[in-house]
């Protein structure tokens, strides 16, 4: 499969709701529910769901077109990059103690939204979704382009 150009995002397949539920058999019930809710309720389509610790990660969900677009080691390299970004944002930052605990970070790319949710000091979840709208990011981008 040829990767889409960065300027022309590929539309997700029409059969996203036909996911084989057995793909989530080994996922904890609470995380399974979260993944199913994200797929059902989000404005964007879920692409990847990853659980990570300091020394390991598990891909909990990979949408079929994403897995096909990045076969084998290529997907693994992308996942490792996403995990490293999550590990770089610990839930507690000494210099920002007055802000409280970090609950999430969002990264908006032209074609994707990446959401990190630290769970403990060296673990968390990463979800990537198709980027549809991001009014705040789009508004700031418009003003910065001028």
C-alpha cells in the first residue's frame, strides 16, 4: 500500500464499525471499554491505542488501514516514538508543582491527533486519532501565518 501524501490525508475505511471484538480479548475490561467508547464517541476515528511502561509497550488496538500502511517494524518504530514522547512528560514536574498532576498532553498534527495520558510515573496510554477539527489550533495557526 502506498502511503498518502502528508498534504492529502487518507479517508478511513467505511467499515470501521465492523471491528472484530476478539481483537480486544486480552485487554483489561476498563481499557477495552475506553477503546470502544473512543471509537464510538470521538469526532475523529481511532487509529491506535497503546499502553506503555518504562520498558515495554503493548498495542491494544491498531485500525486495519493503519496496520496495513505501516507493516511490521515500521509500525513498531512509530509506536516506540509515541511511547518515548509519553515518557518525556511525567505526571509530576517539580518546577510546575503548583499546576498539579499532568492529566494529558495533546499533539495536533496536520493529519492526526495524538493524546497521551500518563497513568503512573513511568506508564500511561497513547491514543492516535484522525484529525478532523481543532478549532483552537486552527485559529492560532491562522493568526500565526499572517
